[in-house]
C-alpha cells in the first residue's frame, strides 16, 4: 500500500471482518485492438467481451479490422462482441493486422515469426533490431511481404 497512496482499504460490506482494497479506475489515453470487422457506421465486432470495456474506458479508442462491411453489425443475428460506434474513435482497415498472432476462423498464429519476435524481445538490442527490420521505416504492405504476405495466412 505504500507504493499506491491512492488505493484504499475498507471493510468488505459483504464479508464482515474482512478487508478489501479499492483501486481507482484506469483511464487509458489510447486503447487499440484488432478485430474481425467493423461496419460503415463505426460499430466494431470485437474478438472478446473485454475489448468493449477497453473501448469504454479509453479516452481514444482505435480498432484495426480485417474488413469493413456495409450492414449494421449491431443488427447481426450471428452475435459476437459488438462495440457500439459511440465508443469508437477510429476504424482502420488492416487485413491480416493481427500478425504474428492469429484471427479466429481467418488465419492461424505464425509460430515461426512469433518465435523470432519472442527471441528478439528478450534483450533491448534484439528488440531494437526487430523493430528496425520489420517496423520502422516500413509500410504495412512491406511488412506483409517480408513475413510472407496474406497468401501465407490462407
């Protein structure tokens, strides 16, 4: 508790004699997720329920998506985890944007590239070299070519 002066300890109102810790809500400046799709109104179909909480909590929320559809995702009977447009600041079309992670039903995890990333991220020098090789100074299209492109995902 010495490290977190804004945390408070109170008696648990549901369990007499036990204490609980109250922690202030987190308000991220920016929240970013990659999702399967968004509609042209800005509603997003997220991969998980918790993604909506990230959207609601964030000052700015950006969703990169595999596709943008012309029907209202909020009316989609197939369900999923919709994030209403009111919580979405920007939608960016980025097919295969979860790489090297996978996107359920669309493409699998790129285990080989993920292993390369994990190895590189173990040291600051390795991580910097990874960023120089795959991120800095490269467009998304260039990155896709370097890692095998969208063809490798199908």
